């Protein structure tokens, strides 16, 4: 039972990490951000899209956090 729960958590973390990687790959913080990307970013707690440097920093911190949770 505990192993299936741990597997579920691992799969969820992998999915979050994959979504974050895709956003990082596709997003240009210096261009207008598509609404779909904004909704995804808001899901992860990023709500300020006005500063491209802060947005980039927040994305990197999220990726680092997701990587740390896996280990």
C-alpha cells in the first residue's frame, strides 16, 4: 500500500517537473506570455509576469525545488 502511494507521488513529481521543463523551454519571458502558460505558472504560484528576470528566477527555483523533492 505504501509503495503504491510513493509511486503515485513520484509520478506526480515527474509530471510537475516535465511541465516546468516544457514551460522553461517554450517560454520567452521578454515576450507576451500566452494565457495558457500564465494559468500553468499561477498553478505553481507565480503570479507576477511583469519582470522577466524575476519570472526566470522563480522558474529556476521551482525546478530546483522539484528536483530536490525527488531525492
